[in-house]
C-alpha cells in the first residue's frame, strides 16, 4: 500500500525517527524500557486472565483483582505504545516490510477487541458470578484468549528481529 509506505517513510525520516536511528544507545535503552513495560502489562494481565480461567487466585473476587491490576495494565500499555512507537520510528520502512510486525500489530488489535468485548458484555454481570471459583464459559474464554494473545504478541515482538 503506497500511502502506508509513504507514511512509514515520513516517520522514519522525521527528526524523531532519525535521532533514535542515528544514536548508538537510544534504541537499546528504549527497547529495554519496552521490555519493562511488557513485564508490567503482561504480568498484570496474566493475573486477571488466570483468575478468569479459574486456574489461580481463586480466593480473590474478580472485581477486586480487576481494581488492583487494571491500573498496572493501562500503565504498562501506555509505556508499550510510547516506546514501541519510538522503536518503530527508527526503522519504519523496515517494519513496513516485516510480515511479523504486521502480525504483532494485528494481535495487539485482537487483544484490545477481546478486552473490550469482555468488559462490555461478560463483565457487566460480574457481581453474580465473581465469587464462584470457576467463572462462566464466556469469562473463561476471554481469559484464555487474552493470555494466548499477549504471549503471542511477546513472541511476535521477539521474532521481528529475525524476520
Ligand atoms: C502492546 C504490547 C507489546 C508487547 C508485548 C511488545 C513486545 C515486544 C517484544 C518482546 C519485542 C522484542 C524485544 C527484544 O528483542 O529485546 C518488541 C520489539 C519491538 N516492538 Fe513491541 N510490543 C508491544 C507493543 C508495541 C507497539 C505498540 C509497537 C509500535 C507501535 C511496537 C514496536 C516494536 C518494535 C519496532 C520493536 C523492535 C523490533 C526489532 O527491530 O527487533 N511494540 N516488542
């Protein structure tokens, strides 16, 4: 897609893209912060997912865990978007040509849609089932899908370097 390539070319040649690309230390430092963000985001999301799946943390209600961990999920996600965009900017045309990068972006989109669908449908009735050690099928499915998607995103992220 020509317009997408032009956008990537423009981002890659912007002062922001160039400064990260031309620096010897910025890319590794930003990538390290990207990794810290993964720990926070995927760690916190996994706690909720395991509870939804009925595998762990069954002594806690789902809403108590959500209240506790959602701020960490959002904070980790914000770090990921900012650091991810800076990494992307430094190699935007290369990322345009990377099929794995596209897969990763699609998986992030899918994880977001899964979370939204669960939030607006399954979670609305949380008060009626959150004390049950085993959540309803829709919640268990949302948990399984979420953990698989986040692990897939981490795998795809690591794989980009070799694609
Ligand atoms: C939302 C959750 C995200 C996760 C779990 C994630 C995961 C990862 C992982 C595991 C790596 C490899 C790190 C390494 O090799 O040391 C990586 C690298 C990278 N990520 Fe992310 N990422 C996320 C979001 C984003 C976003 C939103 C963008 C872009 C807008 C992005 C762009 C990149 C880029 C450009 C690289 C470097 C690829 C390379 O040249 O090797 N990431 N990510």
